[in-house]
C-alpha cells in the first residue's frame, strides 16, 4: 500500500497546539470541464500558506506548439504526451524543492497522460520507461472531479482553447480517468454541481477531510 509521507509546517501558521500532519502532493483530476484549473487556482489564492499550484502541463505544451491533441498525427500525439509527462515531473520536483513547507496542489498528474496516449495506457507506461504503480506512488491524495458535461453544462473550448472534446467525449474521458486513478488508496470523488461556488465548497470540504488541516474559516 502506498504510504503517505507526513510532515509538519511552521506551527506559527496555526492556532496554539495545532500541528497538522499533511500530505505533500494532491492531484485534482477529471474530464474536461470539471473545473480543475479554476478550483485549483482558487484554493491556492485563498490559502497561500497551505498550497502551491502545479499548473496543468498539457495546456502549456499545446500552447507552445500552437495546436491541440486532435490536430496532430499519431506520432505528434505521442511526442506531445512525452513533453507533457516530462514537464509535469519537472514542475513537481522544482516546486517541491522551492516550497518544502507547502502542499503541492496539482492541476492533473502524470497518470492523466495515459488517457491521451493513442496506443492505450499500457503502451504509455512502456514508452516512458515507467509503470502505472510508480506513477500512482508519486501522489498522496487524488480528488476526481466530475465534468459539468454530465449535467449538460459544458462550454467546450470557450474556456480552454486546447480543449477538443464534445460533451459525450468529456464524460467518457472522466470515466477513463476514474479507472486509471481508481487503484489509488486515497482517491476521493466530487460530483458535478450546477453552480461553481458550490463545487468549490465541496472540494474544500473533501480536501479538509482528507488532509489534517486547521478547520475551514467561517464563510459568514
């Protein structure tokens, strides 16, 4: 079983006598339109003493290539996914080194790339010289977010020009990611909400329950 590495933050950040035991790497995953990027940015901005953001690598790679996944040939898709995988790992390692007293909050993790490998997940691990279990072991907690497409609320590429999936494909992508991450021992699920602030609040509750943090501040 994957063991979560536990560590203590500067106690001056917390009420007297409260020293939380915390995980190092928490992944927000899910299909397109799940709100991963918006929610991750909100949490980091709201609780800067707790978290540092690891931005989505795929958006950065496709922006640099000035294209998106569905416009590439098979070898182009493979090459893009290799770049995404290595950028993801580089970001995680660099930010962990720069912010040793914070939790990394990730907008997707290395496992997500397997959902976009044209030859399937097993070929993805083999090509990258890794294994499914090795990549699962990189992360302490997984929070899977259901796409808004499940509720008929989906804006396609309007909020992300790299997005290519239609609503049905967005739902299927999320389902595949539940399979790829599903064997992680600390995977949590947050369903879709018609209202984004409600979903953000649900993710906050899930996160605070999964990790020993001080109580959430009152919204009153």
